[in-house]
C-alpha cells in the first residue's frame, strides 16, 4: 500500500504524518529514506520482496520527489510498490497535478494539506548543517528549534546532519571533530528515531537531547 502526505500546510501535514507513523505496529521493520540517502537498488529490493527477519516492512520517504531524477524513478515504480506486500509512505511538499495523478493511478491513499493563501517560509537546512560542521552547540540547538517550529520533520533533519557528517568524513575535512567522533555520530544518528519510537519515547525530545549531548 502507498500513502502520500503532501502540501504546504506543514503543521497539519506533520500532525497527520506523525499520527500515522505511530500507528505502524512496533513489530514492523521500518526504513527511513531521505533524498540524500536514496539508493535505487535498496528501494527495488524493498518493493520486490519481504525482509530477512520481518514479514512486512514500512518504507518512509522524506522529500525524495523534490529531485527530478528520484521523482522519475519513483513514478515509474509506483505500480510495483502498490502491488508489494510492504507499505510505502511519502512525506512531501506541494506536488503538481501530474504527480498526484500518478499516485491516484497507483491507488495510493492520498492526504493533501494546503495553505489557503501565502506559502509557508521554508527553513534553510544548511543553517543546521553548518552549525554542526562548526561544532557550535548553541546555534545547532537554536536552528534545530527553528526547524521544528516551522514544521520540518525529524527524518529530514536526520538526513541533513547525516549527510553533513558523511561529507566531512569523505572529504577528510574533520574540522573541530576527530574522524571517530564523526563516525560515531553517524552511527548513533542512524538508529536514533527508530529506537526512540520503539521505546515509546517522544522522538523530538530524544533528538533534541541527542544534539545537546553530541559534543
């Protein structure tokens, strides 16, 4: 089954998305895939069969349709995703009619949340990434709160910080960190949200505490 949450009414979209995520059975194997960590082979494996240890999986995509290449790939695979025994959840911004029509054709459950007038100002995720890169704990926390207040979901922020840390490692530009610090940060970040939700903890609070104690 495919589920789509889209639109520029970030607050209501976010609330509906969180409510849905919390309804996923805890025994379900869950994958979070952002546009920065998108792997076509991984996605193909997820709609073509079940997991190694779980009968059913939930695959959660965050803003992958913003990129043309990824959008074209997803739209080509929607029918196969709809036929899969796994669930595919898309959290996106405002989408055009052709994209919405493609989801309708794939018999997706569509949830669109739109503001009546002006668009909501989008948070600049690079502010958060740069604060992390500079090991600036205060601004990291400030920009985290700004992002949350503007409705940016936790998965997107995880993706941004994970990308920044991996980019620093790849370029061997460790800044004020050691290589091991960055690798440990990436490792802990990857299971932070799933672990918090599995324990019944508030994901936002767990993420905020993690950032405050990261360095």
